[in-house]
């Protein structure tokens, strides 16, 4: 009996191995998606993707560390340098504007011009760690894995109303590919229920098997996955959905600030047409409850007397999320005021 059971198990394993071999030899499994546009997927379910070093984004080259900054980052902080790390999504990445026009670059220029005037030996580095589509969870993970090694003195988190989304935005990957098989693979491996222990185990182990990918693709329904994700996005945009994760994220940011001795500031960005989203008020309430300094950009836009038409991107008038050069200029000045307000400079 025991011998028969062992023989049966060996036969099953041998059969699966043979099927795996046949799938690979005849290329029957759907093609895997690794690179789309200037993004590449990574094996981290909290971040999912990152910018490809050396790629061209809005006329600027992504640096060697995978961020849209005008220079490559050096880990060891030079003497007399104050580092400000900027985290967030496509607004911070600077979608639609040049690298030199992003508010990160403008803030750095203002600060360094001032120290030259004062004949100070200080120098400022404002490092842009923004990646389009990231939610707060991805931004906190970016802080932990990629930012802390640079020993920042100040960390500024830039929030938009959809930062309580359950996952980073994979829309760009779906829009750029018409291959249903690729989309199914992408949705299942990186998006669907990606934080559960079971799915993490499946992603790390079974997705290495082309037989598994072949079988899963045959029984999958892409539209069902897309509807599920769309429902989650609608819920988090219209209710308290995801606010617990925002609260946990803020608490983790504050804990890391105390552990690594950096000062923390939160900037809440507004929709250019509709202004403040209800989520922004919730972000502010959570910030206040754990005593993390924050400010709203909408107040600065109003103070400058600029409306939506003045802040729209020239080449994309329908985009009401991403400010143009003037918007970035106002944000840079607002951040300078807030940094001084809290004695961070």
C-alpha cells in the first residue's frame, strides 16, 4: 500500500514535469509582461512597478535609481548638505512638465540661490522620489526600501484624493497592451488580492511555472477581475474605504521619522477643477490626530488668484489632476513657506 502511494505520487510529479516541459517547448503559456512604456514590473506587491532607469519621460531621462530627477542620487550625504525627499505620485513625478520645472527642482533652486546670497556653506538637495500611480502604501514602501538609505533630513509626502486606493494604478499597463492573455497574467499576478498570504505564496512560487500560468489563463475571466478592481476604486473614492490603511501608513511614516531622525511634512494636493475631495479632509484629520504637520495646496492657489484654466497643461487641457509649470511654481513657493513655518530649514 505504501509503495503504491509512493509510486502514485512519483507518477503525478513526473506527469506535471512532462506537461511543464511541453508547455515550454511549444510556447503554449501566455507571454509574461515585464516592461510596458517607461515602467517595469517588480516582484513587490506593495509597489508593483517602477520607472525604468535611462528611459525618456516628458523629455527628461530617468536617473539610475529609477526616479525622474535631474541627477543620479549618491548614497553618502556630503557634508553641509540638507536633503529633502519628495514622495508621491504623478504630480510629484511631474507629468506633463520638464524635469527642471517640477516643484522639486524649483524648490531646490530657490533654496540654493538663497544660501548663495547669504554666503552660507549649506547646500540643499531636493530629491524627487515620485512615481505615477503610486498610492500611500507604495509611497511608504518606497520610503522604507529606497529613500532612507540617503539619510534625508526632511521627508515630504504629497497626497492626492485617490491615495487610499487598494493598490498602485496599473491602468497604464492595460491601456498600452491589447493582448488579453498579457492582461490576465498582469492582473492575477500583481493586482488581484495581492496582499493575502495565499496570493503572495502563489505569486512567488506558482507563477514561476508556465504550466500554472497556462492553466490559470484558460479558466480566468479578465473582465471579472477588472470589475472587482473598479468596484474597489469606486468604494475608496466615495467612502471611508481604505482610510484605515491611510491611518496605518501615517503612523508608520511617523514611526520611521522618529527612528531615522527626519522631519515630516504632508502636502495635500487638490483636484484642479473640483477642488477639495472629501478624502482630503479625512487625510487632514488623520494627520492632525497623530500630530503630523500638513497643509492644503488649494489655499495657496486661491491666494495666488489662479483658477483651473491657468493651471491646466498646455498639451492636455482635459487633464485636471496635473498642474502646469505655473502650478509647480506655486507649489514650490508654498512648500518653502511651510518648511519655514515649522522651522525645518
